[in-house]
């Protein structure tokens, strides 16, 4: 009987290896059963732990990559260099000796002023959620940078990738500052310093911030309509260029304009300034990708090729028209190419960038010669002819060369005709909005405090008349 029971037990073990029996002694077969049961019972626990770990990973807040963060800080620094001293030297060299220091002061003071305004309310209005007015402007939820800490992050163009919000705030600050400073090149050598500062506050608040929100903020009118502006063709260049033209018209021509020679006083300084602009533009364009990845390298290479092509096309066209190639023309062509590629930098292929540069160099040359002479306005340092005209070429060209068939990165549901129409809408909205705001702001300043220095001060020069200093000692 005992043998029979033992045999039945062994059969049960063989037929049902997952079953266990409580016995005083453990046989080899029973040990195998216990081991098998142990694995089967613990496996669900391991799976549960693994699932929990995956879930925790999925719900954890993304952490900024140190490489992305470093790249954005470097980009911010070189855009600052692009403004001070780059833009200041470029503009300063183009003026007459007696106005050199005034231009340097205007650019530096503007950078300081807009930096403060950006932190106080600019960032919040540009990138905040404006609720019912979100199509045009943000809100004041981040007034004085409220709620932003070293741990705050903002999203980039890649899902799950973020950068610290402070570095984004600083990066966008530099865009705001240089845009306002660009305008002043159209008014150089005859405008009151105090009037410029007041105008800068008004235009920054009522033109730069709304255009930035409409183009780059979720919910913004042009953003939602699919307008493409990678690094500021509309936001920076068309925006500032049309404002400079309006200011030049409202302010009137310089004394002796069209009669007296007004050559640049220091072209080597202009060349140095243009070179610093080119270097800083890598932060401007490649930094606008907000990450350090392949897309950044595309914007980087395009920021070499387009200005190189524009510099050559401007120089060759000038050579054919005037018989000699000039350094000023070459430098101006480089800047024009930088403007043209700005909206397209991370969206078009390298060959598209070269074509845009070749077109932009010739068109901007016409903008500062033929178009300027045709209408007779005194845009002192050709802000409209280079920045507004070049920005329009770049904005429309982006709609063409973003096509994958032409080497671009492509966009969902792309149709060349509809995209160019969308780009044209962005151009038109920017021209009208900025132009109207600029006109009203200039008129308000002129009626309350006056825009222009006296004739005596203009003849003396703004260095001594406005600042009591000289760029150069006699």
C-alpha cells in the first residue's frame, strides 16, 4: 500500500510539476518542483516592478541635456557680441566722424533698456498665453519673470526635449534688443537721443512683442496659419526695416543730403563690425533650433553659404555697374545674405541657401540704390534696403525652398503655392502692423518732445551735441 501511494505521488509530480507537497524530506524531484514554483510565483512580481519602472520613466519630467543648455548659452553670448560691439561698429563706421560716438551710445543704451523691459514684461507678453487675445499677444502671468526658477523648462522642437527657461528668456532677450537697435540706423546723424529711447519703449511694446507672439507663440495668428520664420525674417528684419523707413520719412532728410558728400568715415571699422555680425549670426540662426543636433548643423552651414553667395553677387553686380568692386559693397552683401537666410536657416538645403543668397545680394543692392533713389528717402544706413527688402526675399523664398524636391526639410501638407501665399501673409501683416505702430509712435514723440536735434546741433555733430564727448580727439 505504501509503495502504491508513493507511485501515485510520483505520477502527480510528473503530470503537474507546478504542484507542491508538504513532506518532511525533500527528494531531488521535489526540489525541482519547489524551484519551478519559485520562478513562476516570482515572475509576475518582476514584471510588475518592470512595468512600474517604465511608467515612472514615462511620467518623469524631462531633464535638460547639458549639451543643449551649453549650446544655447553660447548662442546667446555670441548674439550679444553681434549687437555690442558688432552692430555698433558696423553702424558707427558708416557714419561721419562727428556722429560715431552717438551711434555707439544708441546701440549700447538700447541693449540695456530692452534687456530690462524684456525681464519686466516683454517675455510674458511675447510668449505667455493671452487667453482671448492669444492670437496677437500674451499675458502678464510671468510679469517680472514670476514663477521662473532654475528648474523651469521650455519645450524645444523635439518631443520630450527641453531646455532651462532662463536660457530661453536670455536668448530671446537678445533678439528683442538687436531688433530695436537696428531701427536707429535709418535715423542716424539727426535724431534726439532722448526721443530714441522713448520711441524704443513704445515700438518694442506695441510692435515687437505682438509680432513675436503672432509668429512664434502657440496660438499666435501667423504661427497657427503655418507661416515659417526660423530665426526672425519677419520678427526681426521686416519688422525693424519698415519701422526705420517710416522713421526716416517722418524725421526728414539730413542737412545737405543729396548735395553734400556723406561718405563713411571708417570702413575698416565697418568691415570689423560686419565680421562680428556674421559670427554672431550663428547664434542667431543655429541657436534658433534650441538644441544641438542635426537640424542645428543645417542652420549652421546655411549661415556660411548664403552670406557668402550674397557677398559675391552684390560685389559682382556692383563691379559690372560701377567698374570697381568695393569693400563696403562686399560687406553689405554679406549682411544682406545673413538677413535673407534668417527665416530659412533650418528649413532649406545648402543649395537653396546659396540660391537665396545670390538673389538676395542683387535685390538688396537694388534696394539701397535704385529703390532708395526712386523714392528719395534718407535711410541713413540703409536699414530698409537691406533688412526689410532682404527679409521679404528670405520670407517668400522660404516658402519655395523648404520643398523637399528642392532640398528643403519639408512641412506637413506642403504645397508651394499655398505656402508662399502664407509667407506673403506674414510679410504683409508685419509691414502693416509695424509700419502703423512706428508712425504713431514717431508722431507721438515728435509732438511731445521733438524727434530731431536743432540745425546747429546737427551741423556740430551728435557726439558733442548730445553726449558731450568725441569719438576721436583732435
